[in-house]
C-alpha cells in the first residue's frame, strides 16, 4: 500500500505544481536579473548555474565517470527537481508551513546514520560542500515533503479493497 501511495504522489505533485503555476498571487515587485548563469526563475527566485552545480555535486557519485551527455542529462534532471522544489517552497510559504531546527536535526541524523564522521567529512570535501550546504538542502527537502504530505498524501486514501480490485482488474499487466 505504501508503494502505491509513492507512485501516486508523483502525478499528484504535478497537479499541485500546475495549480501553483496558475496561482493568482501578485507578481513579485522586483524580478531577479537574468544573466547567462540564470537557468530558471521560479516564484521570483533565480536558479543559477552555481546552484545546479552544487546540487549536482551533492547528489552525484564522484567515483563514477559520466559521459558529457550523461552529465548534461543529470544536470537537467537536477534543474527539474530544483524547479519543482521551488514551486513547493512557494506553496509552503502560502500555507505558512515551517520546518523546525528539530526537524532538520532529525533529517540530518537520518542522512548520516550509516556513515562515520571522518568518512562524511571526506565526502563533503570531495564534493566541495559544507555541512551548512547539506543542512540548507535538507531544510528545503523537508519543507517540500511537508507540503506534499499536507496537500497530497493527507488527501489520498486508498483502501486495501481498492488495491485488490485494481490488481484483479489489471492482472495481466502484473505478469
């Protein structure tokens, strides 16, 4: 049942994203300057080349060598995730959803539970990142997750009977 909810969350997140794009909120008074390093502007905030690169370094495996095409595709995927995240952060601001330091501390501890301090610091150094970078990204991720939980997950209720009925009606697709 949990897996079905995760699969359902992606289309629902897209619906939420589309609804947020159609929002009638007033436009920000001052748009950020668009430069050659501006990849996108979402809710009046620029997403820059440096931000995409930092996120790419955070999520990529430095030991894995990517072709130029693979690296470009991975960066585009990172940009797409950052755009979606920024829309969700805008929605969080509208809904007055806030994340506490305790939430961040818990997420930080969870992300580090299987790695020792020395190995963790070495990974940060390899990726040219800081602990602050990691905590900032966790804050964004936890905030976005809270929006999805409030606006999507809390409103979706799939019963075991519905899962069984769907499986039985579509049994050929699962073989």
